[in-house]
């Protein structure tokens, strides 16, 4: 497929809630939408970087620069037969996986459209209905946490994940466990702890959590392995895994027993499939993480989640929960009884862009190519 032109748009959007994590608070966000034009077809991708460098070093602004200055000049005007070929053309760019992931996923959409098949089939998926959970930010009080937990359980979510930070961990989780004795529960520390905090994790170990997500440093595997050795609860790696090689090292070290797979963090669908396969070879489940995506990124997450070894509920919760009526696609990606269906408006990603709305959200736009 020849890449005729790539359009970038930076969008200003607001979440319906303030999302607090151990690394900060988010509500008013900048998001990057990417459209590849090729031979009369359009492929859609979304850059999953944060607005600020709290989760990782990548941001919407660094992604813009990486794409415009280094990635797109090696891509536009050229012809690629496969995502692997396209990735080879940018192999000289170290890091910036979320920026490149936005482009790579758009290329998959394009290829699926050219083949006239749904993206999930091209990816090799086998499921048609995706069980999802919800990721719940740090609340103002234990009572509020329990009330939020009950509300999400009543809405049908299949697993509830709670953000924790030092000083906000065991007490809220004990209260939620008491209120919801049989609900699958997890916690996500986003790297806020050190090995010297092991006591917290031994207390959490008593609560029957499905896993504890990324307790230690964002670039660590060795200390996670030390912590895992003393716990019954599985650790789940998020920030530490940027490639299938990282997944292999983490699982080989027993730094974790579950992987949160985020498409952008590993450079796109091709590497996601490799991470998925490595995890399967270790007998470790994966689940699809979220980065507060708009409809394009959310749809990519759902298509990827159809692969066999996505055996735990993902973070791809209902779009309406985040965006109300203001998602950028026509299709409503809302879970029913904790299950998300795949968007099916045509081949590929199966979504329709709401260009009128997108125009009002756009704060800068640039096209590369003709
Ligand atoms: O660590 O999984 C994370 C959101 C932004 C950055 C990192 C994370 C998250 C979430 C929310 O947990 C996932 C979602 O609801 O999209
Ligand atoms: Mg996480």
C-alpha cells in the first residue's frame, strides 16, 4: 500500500471525571488522531500517550514532534506490503512507541480495509465478545471508593481495578472487599512503591486480589521478582514491558505472572501479538490495558482483545463512561453486562469518524504528503 498522505490532529477533550493516580490527576486531555490516506482508503490510528509525562516519558506533544520530524518523513510517499515493512522503515527511531503505535495501528486498519475484512480477523482473533472491567481512580474517601465500586459492579463490569498510592492502599481495598466479597478486584500502583514497602503488599495479599499491577519502578524487573517470590497474589507488569523481549525477560525472572498489554506501549499490533504469544508460551494470561482512549484507540483495543490469550477482563470500559456523548466516532462502544461488542461499520476498524465534532475539538492539524 502506498502511503499518499498522513493527517495529524491534536484534539482537546475532557473526561467526565477527574482521574487520579499515583502519578497525578488527569481530566482535560490532549489526544492525537492520525489518518493515513492510501489509494482512496483511510486508516485510523490514535496515539495513546498522556498529556503530561506521568505514566511514561511520551506525551501528545513529544508524539507530534517524533511523528512530524522523524517518523513520517521516512514513511510518506513510500509503499509497504506489511506492517513489518513499515516498522522496518522507522527502526532507527528509538523509543516513541506510542507515536509509532498510532501510525502502525492505522496501517493495520488500512490493510484490513484493502482486504475487505474486519481488523480482528486480520489480527488472528477468535473471540467476538470482550469481557471488560473498569479502572477506578483514587477517590476522596473510603466511603466514596466503596460507593463507586458498587456502582461499577452494578453496571456489570467483570473486574474492578483500584488505583493505589502510598497512604491509599490497604484501607480502601479492605472496605471494598468487605462490600463485594466475590467480585474480582485488582490494584494498580503505577510504580509508586519500593521493595521497602513490602509490608503493604503482604497485607494486600490477604484480600484475594486477582493481581497487583506494577507496584515497583517503571523500569524494573529484578525487584518485582523479589517481591513476587514472597506473595501468593500474582504481580501484573504494565510500565516495565515495551516489547516481546521485555515480556520474555519478565516472565523468565518471575517478575510477574500476568501482563497488561497496551498497544501503544509496545509500538502497535504486531508487537502486541508477539507479547501475547510470548505470554501464552509461559502460560501467563494477558489483558488489554487502557490509556483513556477515544473511539479510535478503544476500537483498536477491542479488535486486539479478540486474540485467544486475552483471558482476563481488560480496561476497555464503556466509551460513555469517559466521554458522555462526545466520543469522536459514531458507534457507541459501550459494554452491556460487562461485555463489549466489536464495531462493525464496514471492514477494518469498523468505525465512522464524527468529523464535525472532531473539527470543533481540533487545536492543531498538519498533513504530510499530497
Ligand atoms: O496504568 O493502566 C494504567 C490510564 C492512564 C495511564 C495509565 C493507566 C490508566 C488506567 C486507565 O488505568 C485505563 C482506562 O480506563 O483507559
Ligand atoms: Mg497500569
